[in-house]
C-alpha cells in the first residue's frame, strides 16, 4: 500500500518544576488533542543548547508532537503560521531564551 504524507508538529519545552511550564505543556496537549485528534508527549528528555552568550546549557525537556491531516508541501504557509503562533504562545508564557517548534514531513502506512 502507498504511504500517506502528513505534517508533524513538534514543540520542545524546558522541563522545569514551575507551574507555568506544566500549564503550557497541558495546554499544548489539549490543543493538539482537540485540533488533530491526539498527541504524544515524551517527558524528561536530556538535551543541550548553545545560549545567546555562547555557553553550552544542559537542559531537561519535554517533547509534545502531533501528526496533522495535512500534506506538508501543499499547506506549508498555514503550517508555518501555526508554528509561529505556537512559538509566540510559548514565549509569552515562559521566561526562556528560545522555544523550538518544528514542522516536518512524515509518512504513515495506511
């Protein structure tokens, strides 16, 4: 059977013991569940990034992702706007230098 193309949206959030971080993760889980029918959350992942000052920072992160019903190529403008809105919401809710939002092309077996 042919593969079915979809766009995956991923949000990488710092895993800090503050209510605002837990609330935002919950909000993204609800957004993805009600908008796209579900999501997956991987909690407590280890990561590193280079700060704006050039210092490597070790970080614990949570990853929440969903697969949309949209083909990547034909909906790239709308997906880009959606990713920008997710990132803006995260930056407004958290005290962070950066929050990574990724949109990728994936293929499902149908």
